[in-house]
């Protein structure tokens, strides 16, 4: 077995530091929620596909907005996630969601986008969890008691060719309230082929490598997700723009790296348009940006960062730039370095900027 590549996606510490020191996830959820105003339910439920749930902040916050818009209508979510830690965090959010919106089916899987769309569920383990009771406390107890089930069915293995961590087996789990089993009978999958192929909302936040050529991202990520859109369905493709303070700092410490090489939204859309037949006839696309902030919670001063905050900022910057552990090896993280980061930060407005590519499938 080869030496495992140090991959920014696998850096749990960096990820946790980023989500705890910025407000990106909640900002994304609030932004997506604005698109619900003109949205109508087609068919028997509002369907959401989350291409990477992460810790669950985005999808759980968005579900509250969907409930506000459609308080009595069935909702089904299919969320992909391979991280056991993230799934456990996600489950911690869902207890109140099931209490607030009883007509909810929430599915979690590690199956690839292509396999979900193509209904390729060979050797996929199908699990169901019926929540008993009618209180958020009871639901939370049951959901947060599923650690062993998740650990057993979401094991990872190292791919022998790429040394990247991948699921050891395909798994799919559907969660719903037992007291709603009859009313949700049409929505609860009885077999894996019952899982929706088409969705009203598809969310893809930080779902690809910014140094991957547009063609690779199109083939492996964007195209499979576009295929999942129902008529008038909307895809939110969100990623770091690099058009903020992070680029200057990354260039200073990593002059030989171009972390945002393939982040130009216009170039990306042009490539997509040129490589999908009748793209303009099938989809409407728009570009917007989302600003989010670093949260300075320093206890020492409002003007100076504590060492912990400086480290948090550094982690956030390198996470946004997708800088791997190997690429950071030459930098010694010590008090002197953290003071340097603090001095740089004091002169800057610490707003990050994401790009949002919004695709909507045309239809009657």
C-alpha cells in the first residue's frame, strides 16, 4: 500500500477550524433560502440533493427555511457524505428538524453522484431508521445513538492506485418518523431503485478541487449534478473565488502554487456551455458572490488576535486555498509566525468571497 497523499479534503482539523471560525455555512444556507420565494412543489414532495452534507449546518438550516415555505408538504433529502464524524454531527442537527417538519424523509449515502443518477446500487447496503416518539429530545437520543451503525457502514479504505480514502462499501440509509410511515408511504424508499433521480434543489458547496481543470470538474462533479435537476430544478454550485484577502497571503507564503487556477466563473461557464449539447436551451445560469467573515473571538483584545485566533485564521486561509499538509510542511507554526499572521490580519478586512454558479433547468 502506497504512502497516503496528504489531501486537504482529509484534514479534519483544518475543516473543523474553518467551520468554527467563519460563518460561511450559515451564510450559504440563508442565501439558498432566498430562492425558495418563487419555488413551487412539483409532484409529491420537495426534493433536495446535497452533494456533500459536511457537518450538516447548511442542510439543517435550509430545511427550516423549506419548512417555513412548505409547512405541510412532504420533503425528501438525499445527502452524500463519506465522513463518519460529519455524519454524526449532521445527525445531531436532525432531531429538531424531524420534530418541526414531521413529513420529512432524510437519506444519507456514500454512493457517488453518477451511481445515484444511474441507479447503480450493486452491493449497496440499504438501511432504514424509524424514529419513535414525537419530541425532538427523543429523536435526538435515537439519532445520536447511531454512532456504531454509522461507524460500521461508513468505513473508509485507501484506494491502492490513488491512495485517496474511499468508502469500503456502498451504504444508503433512510430516516423517517414511524408515526408518519403511512402518510409518507409514497416517499419512503422500499428499495434502492425508489430513490429519486431528479431534484428541485441540488447543493454543491466546496465539492471539487480548485486546481482541477474545468473539464475534470465538469465530468466528475458538475455534469452528474446537472443531470439530477428536475424541470425548473436549481443547482447551487458554490466554491472559493480567491478574489479576497486570501490570495495575497497565499501568494506570499506559497509563491509557486496557484490555488485558484480554475476558479474563474466566466471561463468555467464558457467551458460548460461549449461541452454540453444545447446547454443554453436546457439551462439558465447566473453568477453571484457571497461574502462571509472570519469571526475574531480573541479574548485578549479587539484589535489584536490571540495566538489561537491567528492559528484559526491561518487554517481558514489554507482551507479556502485547498493547501495540503505536504505543501505546508516547510512552514514552522510557532509564536513568531502567528504574530506575523496577526500583524497582517490587522491591516485587512477579513471577508472571504465565494462564487455561486446558479443553474436552473428550463421546463414548463
